[in-house]
């Protein structure tokens, strides 16, 4: 793997070929906010919070750093007026679903996001997919998945698998940025396999 | 049927087909595409068969059930060759006359002809009808002359000669070069130059490559790809095979939505026939080139028209776009170089190879070459599919070919490019259609949908409708699209219901920016277009809804009221009887009044009131006048005084 030099927020950063901008930034101690990223999982590119500005051949583009590959002499700006404006909007959109989630509140403070900008529809889930992907990629169980699409999309446990696997695992619980998952799990447990919940 | 093993064998075979066909024998072609099927062409076909049998004409006349002719407004359509006599809106009961008069006695039946709406003249031949006369049907024209289930019909019009030419005279590089030189741009939405896409795949180091047909046409009201795949499937297969040869692919996929059963059926038949003849499979036409085609039926998700989502769906997973910044012509289906073009793009390829890039580039504008098929729907007299050279003025498409707006209404805008396209207002009607021209006007070419809107259409509601469609079709993976559209739809719905607030336009603009800049795929990035383009040209309508609670087009239910003008009402009882909500108060000789509490704003009274009275009015943005006092409501009619 050859070494690549790029510039992030004015700092020279060394990266390896095949790395993403987010990984390169993290390795240099430069922070970029994320919600759906997890180092053990394939990049998802879903929350779009890690959006940054890059300059390629004189053109400035907005790209999502968790999937954008590093390149020689790439110039990256992790903050700009536009980047901040978009992150603020993304946070406000998500806060409508999980207004009291701790992680979102910390980010909201940083970006001046107003949790009351949009009418609240507290569903807690912000579709980061961490539980779904962790269960599929790390645990290879697929006990939890997405169902339906668009604004009707939600996560759901597959009872047959969940009743067998989840009780002794629960590794996805702490991954959830809004803690919706635990509620969902407990609900499924109560509804689908009440007998095992007592043991 | 035995295989055809070389280009020269193909030419011999073709000669044989043509020799067996008498050009002077009458042939009745009947449009049997999905649209005409819906208007009864199946029944017409059955009675044609029966009548010919009955009259003992089996050997004297041919019947050919073709694909869509395009003039769907007037279907089912019959064209009788070789005289090209054109009959419209045929019913089974017309069939005996057609056989006994036109076929037997060579007499034209006046009542079945097209009547020019302006000159009132009857027109016999297809080529003289304004709808057809002003088109240039390079790609779509063959639809009317072949039975899509007959490969011999396709061969009779020169089918597979481009493939034979490529194999006998052209290297793969030369085929690619010709397509590059033709400047053919993708007809599916993005308008990306096909040749450059192909070249990328060809040059990619990975040896296994794929070619894919995107037949996941999902725009509301658009059906040109369906008509091509149903009506001329071999042209798509030939184009696809040429593409495969050019880039070095040996496997191709047709991703077709399962809501197109006739297209699925016809393409399956075509593949079987092409395999039997040796136009697909091993060692095609003796060239040593192998290529097979597999049909995959999609479940009709709009997002699967997006290239990476389509490929993900082909791989058997949920159709969601990929987040990677890498082109699918390099890393596509199963991670391999994959050229994806839509149906119409592939259908252009045999023409380019047969006639050359120089021929092709004589049609169109600087940036957009060739022709484009548009599906012309909405408030338009001649609903149908039209093919025109790029650069044709919008005005000509809508008025010369489309015949303008029915019912004497005024044109307001044309929505082009599908749900994520935009609305183009009257002042831009002289725009030349082309990829870049439409984008500059705030809309896009998309796959060629054109929805004509008249003065009764509310532009805020149009924008709400398309945002609703896109919200429904968003895959839900990324925040700006899923959540942004959810909020945009809420705000737009509020505006159309009179609940708009100051600041709504600015909030919609901010949500649009986030969707455009931060969405994962083209669906989200272009989703705000319906809002942005209507705001650009019809901002006053948004402001009227928000500030005055008024719908200028008198269309938004929550913002209008029906009122009966007491000075005009003749107490005729028509609306009184028809109102389904029993919201009309009145009686015989007693002026009618709409009970606003009961009124459901269905518009029945407005439609029912005789035009000579025109007493029912729609009002918006102003209070409903209070009803006249009970004692003044009686009408005394002349000569009927009690």
C-alpha cells in the first residue's frame, strides 16, 4: 500500500491508499461528526453528517467523508459555512424523531441545531443501521433488519432468529445512538417470546 | 428453424422472407400495445380474425398485431397496407365494413378516418396527419410495421443487419468509436454520453463485464420504454449485443418492471427466437462471439431506475443505491464493469451502426444528437408517444403534434423529466428540447415524460404531488432524502390546505439545499426540482396560498368555495338534484344556495350548471357572499305568473 499525502483543514496528513477521508482524518486526530459510522462495519453513507468539502482539480465539491477515498494532494475542509449549515439541518431533521437522544443533543449544541425546528414525530430510530449491520456483518446473524422503505422504513427483529440469538448477545444495544433499539428489543421480546423473558 | 451461421447466410435468409411476402397483398396492422389493449384492440383483433375466416379471405389478406403506434388518444388504430389507409378508434362492429368495403372493394370508410380539427378535412394516410407529419420517427417508426412476436417481421425490415455489419466489417473498437462519434447520450435521465460510458468499461482491467438494459421506467405518465420493449424487442436485443461486442461482455441483463407484462412476454419470446436463429448464444453469426441475455423482473420501485440501486437489486438484494464514489461502468454489477443504458438508448445503437455516426449527428442540436421519444400526456388533445429531433421547439411538440389544450383552456406549463424534473412556463415555450437546454431552464430531459398543465392546475399542488411521489419512492437510506422529503411534503401539504406560514418558502429552500448537496443518489439530489422549478416560475402562486389563503388556479379544495350567483341562478334544480352531499338549498322556482357547512367541494354543481346560466362560481381568497334573504329567493317566470 502506497502512502498518500493530502491536506485536511490545512494540515498535511499521511494516509494509505484505499483509506477514506474520514479514516485519514481520524488517524490524524481531526474530528468529523458521524452517526452511522462504525470502525468494524462497512461504510454505510446513510446519515450524511460526515459531509466535508473537497477540492479536486480546482472544483469544490461536497462529499461524504466515510465513503470518499483519499487521493494525492486532495484538499479537505471539514468545516465551512455550508458544511455546518447542512449538518445543522440533518441534525434538526433527526431531532424530530429523537429529541432527547444524548448524542444528538451534544451535536446539536455544536452546530446550533434547534430540536424544535420540525414537528416532533418521536420514533426514536434515526435509521443509522448500526444494529442491522452489526448483526449482519460482525455477528452474521441477521436477527434485525430494515423493513419497508422511505419514510415508512423501520427496524424489526426477526422473531425466529431473535428468540434464539438475541438474549445472550445484545451487543447492538450500546451501539444505538438514540437507545430506541433497547425499547424495540424489549417490546419484541415481550410480544414474541414472553416465556424466555422470564428466565 | 436452423441457425444462421454467417452474415451472408443472414442476407440469404432475409431475401427468402421478402420473396415469400407479396408487397401488394393487403395487410391490416392493428395496434396492440398496452394502451390500445386497454381500449379494446384485443376484441377488434378477434373480430378481424373471425370476419376474415367468415368471408373466406384467409389467403387474401394478412393481419399483423403490432406494438404501439404512438397515437394512443385515438386507439385502437388500424393501418391498411400497402395503401396506408389509417382508421382510428376502431370497435369490433366496424370490422365487417373494413373487410367488405376497404379490403374487398378498395373503398375508404369516411367515418373511421381522422378529421383535422382545424380544417375539418378527412385525412386518409398516416403520413398526412399532423400528429405524425411533424414527427421524425427513426427509432419508434418500426413499431407500426412489425409484429413484435415475429422475428421474421424484424428481419424483413432489415433487422440484425447492424449486427451482421459489425461482425463482418467492424472491430469492437470500431463499433465503440462509431457510438462515441455519434455523441449518443443516455435517454434514461442523466444524459451521459453512452460512448464514454462504454469506453470506461472496455478499458477496465477486470475481464468479466456486463451490459444491462434499464427497463425500470417509473415516471408517472411515461411509457416510451414500455412501447419500445413491447413493440420492437429485437431492436433492443440487437443494440445490447452490439454494446456487448464493443466492450467485451458476454452476459447481458434486462431489468424490466413486472408491471409491464406484455413487455416481459415479448422480450422473452424475442430472446428465444434470437437464440434459435443464432443472434444470441454461442458463436453468434459465426463470429466466435458469445453473448447471452437474462431477463430480471423488478418489483417496480422507482429508485431501482438509479443505476447502482438497479445493480444491487439485480444481485438479489433490496434496491438501494450504493454510497461509493466510483462509477458503475468500472465497478458495477457484482463489482464488475457494467454498462447500463435505458431501452431507448440501446434501440438507437443499431441505427448508428447501420447508418453511421455522420448520419445520426445530422439530427439534433450541438449538445444533443438524434431524436427523442416523449410521452405527451396531461391536458393535451393528442395524448401519445411522439418522436422528434432534439432541438424541436416545445411549442411545436405541444401545439403542432399534440394539438394543444382541449376544451379551450389556456396552456400554463409543461412538466418534463419525470417526478424530479421541473415545470416550464409559457414564456419558455420556444425552448429547443435538449439535455442542456432543459437543465438550464430548471427542468431536465429525464427519460422524456411531458405532462401538459392547463390554467386550472395549481402549481403548488403539482409540486406537492411530485414530492409526495418521491417521498413514497425514496428508499429511506439517507437522511436528506428520507427526512427532508418528509418535511417538504408536510410543508407543501399545509400550504395547499391554507395552513402555510411566512417562512415556509425559505424553509423549503433550505431543505432543498440539503437534499441536493447531501443526498446519496440522484433521486434525492434531484427531488427538490418540482418545488424549485415551480417556485422559480410561479412564486406568486406560493405567496397567494401562504399570505392570502388563495389558490389562483381555483384548484386547492381547502382554499376554494362554491357559490351560486343569485342573479344568474334560474332555479333549474339540476345542481340541487345532483349534489351528492345534499348541500344545495332551494327548490322549484326558488334560487339555489350552497350550504357551505355541508359542501364537500366536489365540484359537481359547477360541472352541472348549464353554461348558458353559469351561475355556480368557484371563489378563493375572499369570503363567500352571504345568501340572499329567504323571501327574495322566489323567481317569477314570465308567462308563468300565478
